[in-house]
C-alpha cells in the first residue's frame, strides 16, 4: 500500500483492509515541504493495523524541481473550477512512476501481487500519473519486466478510488471507519492546514459536499 498520509491513501488502505488483505505500507520521505504527512502515514498504519510500515528515504530534490519540494511557490487560492485544468507547479516529475516501481520491488520481494495506490482522476490537481491510463500502462510494464509475473504470478495495480469524486471518497472512508483526523492533505505542512492550496480546497469541498465536517484544523476555511 502506497501510503502518503493523505485522505485518499488512507481510504484506499481501508478498502484493502475491508477486502481482507494483510497490508504492508510504503511511505516516501522524498523531500516534500509537507512533511507532516509522514507522521500521518505512521498514525494511519497503526490505526488500520498494518503488518509493517516502511518510511523510505528518497530525496527527489536532487534530480527534480517542484513546488512541493520547495523550488517554487505553491499556488494558493485558485478557483475550484481551475484546479485540474492543467498540470500545476506542484507536479513532481515522474513521482508515481518512481513510487510504484519501488513498491513493485518491495511486493515482489515479500511475495505480494497486489499493489494499492489511492489516486483518483475525478477531483484531482491534474497530475498525469493519477489517471487510469497510467495505472493500466504501469501494470502492463510490471507484468512484462518482473520474475514473478513471467513465472506465473502477475501483479495487479489496485486503484479503487480512480473513478470516485472526492466527496464519494470521504463517504466511503466514513463507512469503512477511517479516522480522518489522522490524515494530512495540505501542501504547505504547517501546524494547521492552510485551507488555500489546491489540496486543501479539494478536501474542504469534498467534506462540504458529503455533508460532513473536516476534523482537522485550518488557518482559513
């Protein structure tokens, strides 16, 4: 389970648990400015009873440039209608390709054939590596280039939220007992969520549409 510490990955992890999976979590400390999410990932793993949870050091600042790793400013106060229309400055080059590749190596090592990732292509920031086409292409690649797949144990890249809106994701998570007070979505990573970045705005909108109150604290709602 790729576990970022955010709302989506926590919900996807709860889906895996509800389906009876023994879950092994993989979180990346990749130089993100919102490092609070790493603490959240550990709390979520404990809450959902993960068999193991690895925090993997991987400083992507050495080879990439992104607002999420501090090389430019995180966009704030964008109208909701503009979010997702183009690839934003918070895109980290090839991030999910790198993350899924390492998750694939981990899965093959421990004998797992199902890799869960909490991406959605409905209410999202416009990242190309959150789309179904990417998930399907990565699965084909995984089953072409691994010993496990060649020898008869192919991999499945599970993206159970891929066609769900953010509000639908929140409702599903509530049904599955996700403690959203443990999660963190803000790109800035301060003591309280900013309420102004794309991720905060999408999250707040989701809780409002679901008719629920977001349990985390915000600087601005």
